[in-house]
C-alpha cells in the first residue's frame, strides 16, 4: 500500500509537471503571437500608407516632368540676363562702390577670383572684401546687395579686427564673401 501511494504520488507529480510545461509552452507561444506587430489589419494599413506615399511621389515627378520645359526656359532666360564676362568686372566694382557709398561705408580691401563652370558657358566670380563703417551702414550695404539687379550670393560675413577701427567708437570692420556670375564669350 505504501508503494502504491508513492507510485501514485509520482504519477500525479509527473502529470502535474507535464501540465505546467505545456502551460508554459502555450504561454510563450501566446506571448509571441500578441507581440507580433503584423496583424492582417495593420499590414493592410501599412500597405495603404505606402501606396499613398508612392502616389504622391509619382504625382510630384509628373509635375516636375510637365514643368521641365518652362523651367529650362526660365534658366536660359536667367543665364542670358547675366552680364558678359568681358565687361562684368568693371561693372561689379562700380556697383560695389556705389552700394557702399550709399550705405555710408568704405571698402578697404577687395579681391576677386574667377572660376569657369564647365558645360554651362558661365563664369563664377567670388569677391572677398572688407568694409569699415557703423553697424547700420553694414546692414544697409548687405540690403543694397540683396536688392541689386545683379545676382549676388552672400556666402558669409565675418567681424574683422583692427586696432585703429576699435579706437573709433561705433565703427566695425566686416569681411564678406560674395559670389556672382557672368556669361562667357559674349
């Protein structure tokens, strides 16, 4: 009888262990299913979103394709509006001097460097200059360049130091880097 009870106890514990192992296995399987981000509805929603994005990209590409002739025409018009390289340098110097004079500045130093743009028939001219004047004069100078009929790209301004200009109250020295463009050969 004692043996039967021990055998019965072992059988119960074995069945209980198997049930616990199966329960743990089912719990792990259930957890994996619940943490899976791809339910059919979620996949459908993601595909719908991707389709909408693709349709917008196709629409944008078609718009660009349709407007390409007008864009090319505008670019050619802009390039033709640029002054010829043969007369451009003197006109730049004259315009910079005029804008500086109207702003109440003095141009202290000026350096120009030319770089041809391959396959475009254009020349890029970079101008590095230093001006002296009051802060409002510097602002008027930059504003004058922005409002100019000529195309200028202001790449940067830097506060320069000079012992003489620091002595004069309210005078600042500013270095600036500007780019402009010319047509070649005309």
